[in-house]
C-alpha cells in the first residue's frame, strides 16, 4: 500500500472507531484485505488499535485516534489547503448518515466549516435531511438533538469543489449546478370591508 492509501485506511479506522477490515476495505475502495491485515498488525503492536476475536470473526477498536503512523507528512502545502473538505467528504462517505458535529469531530475542522460544506452539498443535491432537529420544546428537551443528513450522491473519493453556480465534481469531471429553491408566493387574501351603515 502506498502512503496515501495507508492514510486513507487509518482515517477510515478513526472515523468508524469499531470496525472489521472488510468495512475499512469497503470504505476506501483501493486496497486489499491482505494489505489491511499487515497494516492492522502494525497498529496493534503500536497499541493504536486493539483486536477482538469472536470465534471466526475478527474486529478492531480504536485506542489512540491521535496516533500518527507516518513519520513524515504525506501532503505538501498545496494539498493541505483543501484537506479539510477532503476529510469531511471522506467522513460523509464512510458514515453515510451524520450530523454536522460528527463530520466536524471526525475531520478535525470547526463546526461552522462542517455546516457550511454540508449546506453547499445539500444545495447541489448531494446530501439531504434525513431528520430535522426539533424547533419546539425547552432547551433541555432539544439538547443533543441535531439535524441528521444522509449522503445521496457518493460519486467517488475526491471531494466536490464549491463554485459560484454549483460544485465541480472531479469524480464525474463535470459541474453540478445548484438546485433552484422554489419559494411559494405569498398570496394575500382579499380583504372584505364591512358594510357602511348610516345612523340617523
């Protein structure tokens, strides 16, 4: 596995927290189970993850999400500029259903950045609201309740890039335009004036 592939595998493990190697393989799509087993053994030795053997099934749990298996940085300065959105996109692809807080925490970005990118993807039809956060009730009742989004278009591993009129999807090599928001026209009901009465 190349270093970028190993980094993708490690990112997927950090996001999933509890996982099988098949789940990691499905999430990143460009490696083999044999390669992942070798990498997992290395992480177990480093005590970054722990192995659970249940009869024939082997799963893993994350122990040290802050662990860095790579001695040298993978990305150069040019790539780092957009790495936040790339990490967010990868998190969304792995989680499939998520809220802004989950995307922010698994991608190392601010909550505002996560909300902004999700909003852009929603405008282009890439994500939709699976469950809206409640707007009524007390603060205590609404605590912990967040809008849940679901990824609708998982077009590939590379993040969609926001543009003025839409997002450029490098996986499809095309610009996907923002959907027009149809707003209902405010219809003002005709006002019926009361009858005038002459009092004598």
